[in-house]
C-alpha cells in the first residue's frame, strides 16, 4: 500500500504528425539577429512528460536558436485555449484532436507539429481479467476520467471499431490506478506512458490492449499557435530546440531528471524518481517515433477529421487541411516554397 500511495502521489502531480492547409495570415518573420519572445503554454502542472522542453530551456537550446522562451504552466484551472486566444501564450501544448475540436467552436488554432507520434491512450486491464481484446468488454465496465479529452475520444473510437453495445462506462476522475486495483472497474482507458507505468510500479500485473483493430484515427499532443501568430521561421527555431532537448534527454536520463526536479520537487524522493525515469523513457518513445521530429501524418489528420465529425465531437465539420500545417516543418527542412 505504501508503494501504491507513492505512485498515486506522483500521478497527482501530472493531472493526469505531408501537406496541410496554410492559415490565411501569418505573423511577420523576425529580422536577422532579432530575438523574439515566445511563451509556451503547457497544459498540465509541471510533469516529467515535458522533459524535452525543460531540457531545452535549462541547456540554453532556445537561446542558441535565437528565441527568448518563457514556459508557462496553467493546468486545469483555466480553459485549455484561453491563454493563447488572449495572446498570453504564443504556443500551446495540446492534443491535435483537442485543437480540431476547438476549431469547430471558432478558435483559430493551427497545429504545426505533432509531438506524440503514437497516440498514447490505450485499454488497460489486469493480466488475469480474461479480457484479451476490446471485443471482450461486452457486459463489462471501463473507467476513464470523464466525457472529454483523449481518453474519451479513444473510448468512442473503440466502441465504434468493435461495435460494442453493452459496455458500462464509468467516469472515475483521475483514479484509474485505484479503480482497477480495487476491481471497481474491469478495465480503464489510460495513458501508456503514465498510467500503465504507475500501475506496474504499484505491483499490478497489467496488460495494454489496442483500442482499435487498425490505425487509431486520432492525433496525439502537439504544438499549436493562433493562425495570425504563426511565423514558420520563429516556430522552426523553437522546434529545433525542443528536438535537441528530446535527444539530450534520451542520452542522459539522470541529468534530465535533475532538471525536471527543479519543476517537480517530489522527484527528490527515490521511489518517485524511479517511476519518473520509467515515465520519461516511455514518453520519449512517443516523441521520437515519427519520420521526423514533429512529423505531420496527412492520412491520420484526414481520418481524424472524418471520425470526429461522425462521432459528433465537432460543432461543425473541420477540414483537416484547416486544422494543421506543415509550414514550420517545411521551413526547418528547407523545403518551403
């Protein structure tokens, strides 16, 4: 129980991808030698999952790229896109699916880089549950935080793909580990780089199962800016620094955890540092899993636009080409026209 409590304490700290259309207007590029101030909004409280950004800041990669970056955490106490709409933030770290949903309500947000190349949400069950695929959930229960966000989008994709009709959905807040450990639910929809790691460290024998039988029609967390504040030159510099941060984090885990500890003091506790090291490793696999860092997958964007419209997750349909752009990646690789 002591180990389970330690893991739950760590989880409490963390509240918890070819061509795209170009926005109608873009901010003017910085003149040569000019350092632009950029605020990056991180939508959870400080967490090891943001390590590449923390490392880029601590190691001076943003400075070397020529951008003056401020890291701002706002968590659940304010709306996801409120600060970027008001101009308080220039970049927001959020799900590609969440950005598409926001666009359908009139928020002119454009995703310009996908950070998690693999969608991190998965079905998690106890190894002895007898559940071997999502098809086995008929007549059983599944727990997730609530009818919102990536867990919920994944749930809907799973139900549609398997044609499930008799699944008891339980909205359990951020208590997935406890709920599964105490058999309050038969399964949960959680994050492979966080929830599954925590459960194993709590002594639970769990199995992760795919939510769908093919490719999940969802885009994971990435970086977005308002269309009128989308300067490919400046944002390419930011992306370059974060890429360097991800590489440095993968090369020296302990030095990375030392940097993260300045944001998350609880990592001074050996057990929590150990769990965080595993979360970091699993998260870096998500960052580094694309053809290029920040890769935008055109087919998945199109599939997500169709899925989210069909699932009534959008106020109005959103063409994929309006929701994302490759202009920043093109600028960085020199392929911009």
